[in-house]
C-alpha cells in the first residue's frame, strides 16, 4: 500500500463533498418527515416506504465513498461502510414497522398491514426489495470475506428476507402466481422466486452461524423459523412436494437442536 500524502487526502476530501452534501440533505429530510408523520394518517405508511428508499440511497452514497477511498487513498473506509450498514438497518426497520419482523407468521395475520399499503403496486414493492438486496450485497463485498461483520450479515440478510416476504400481499400474490394472463403475473413469479431463495439462504445462514460460530440455540431456532416460513410459502403455492421436503428438513433440524440442548445440559 502506497503512503497516503496530503495531496491524496485533499483530493479525497474534495471528491466526497458532493456525496456528503447529498447525505446531509436526505438525512435532514428524514428528520422533517419523522417530525411531521402521523401514524394514523392515510399516507403515513407510504411515507415510511419512501424513507426506506431514502436510506438505501444514503447507504449507496456511503458505499461510493468507500470506493473513492480505495481509488484515491488505496485504503478501505470502514467509517463509511459502517454508516452504510446502519442506513440499511434503518431501511429495513422502516419496512418492519409496516409489515412486522415476524419470520414465521400466517399470511392472514398480515392482512391489516397490507390494507394500509394496498396502493403500493407489486412492481414497486419488488423494485424496492431488489434495491435493498443489491445494496446489502455490495456492502458485504465491500467489507470483504474476513470482515468482523461476517456473521452479523446473517442477521442483516435474515431481516431483509423477512421484510421481503412480508412486504408482498400473499392474498393477491397467490392468485396472480397462477394467472399468466394477469398484469402482475411475471413480477409476482419473479418476486416469489426471490423470496424462496432468500428464505432458503437465511435458513442455511443461521444454521452455519450456529454450527461454525455461536452454538447459540436461538440461531438454530431462527434457521428453523425460516424453513417453516418457506414451508408456508410452498403450501400457499400448492407445491406439495417441496412443502413436504422442507417440513421434513425443519423436523430434522429441530431434532438436532433438542439433541444439542440435551447434550449441553448433561455436561
């Protein structure tokens, strides 16, 4: 790594000024919205969707600052990456406030939540979820394989998978999924495929975190919850084969968890 000169530092400072200006403006806008938002107002839910989008945008600006740091200073900007991570958590939290953070929940229990955002189209929801997923992937790549945040990304991506699942109204999606002539058919199919992939990935992520890092039962339990959520999705899509396969897998994991608990308590 080359020595960072004063000229390099000055170049970097000038290069990030436009990004910092945009970040300051968006975060100021966020404060204003939060100060005026009324949870009982008809538009409050949609304003939280907007805030989630804004936080993804801010995260992308911080990630861009890191790339500038690598280009100009040949040094990773961990402060910018940590700020990006915080912004992505905020983006997820705004969505969790709308559709909950429940991993394994009956779709009927989310009906009231979806009624509050019924005017948000499937395509708009899918676009937002894809943007959020892209930002998370870019951040993980920027941190690198040996980052201290390696296992924390399991939680971040798990919460992302959860809001992605809860953000789509399965009452309508299950119908659109089987209606090739419908306007929302293609988007719904792609969205549901993404959800299936995310649920499987999060289940495996928590299982790996349990086996390779923490040995905490709640990590294994979360892995099982993601499998059960995947099972519910299969049932909603009338996919009996995969539903049975996922159910058996969850049972095997559950048996292992209880065996590990007994083994641990007997020591």
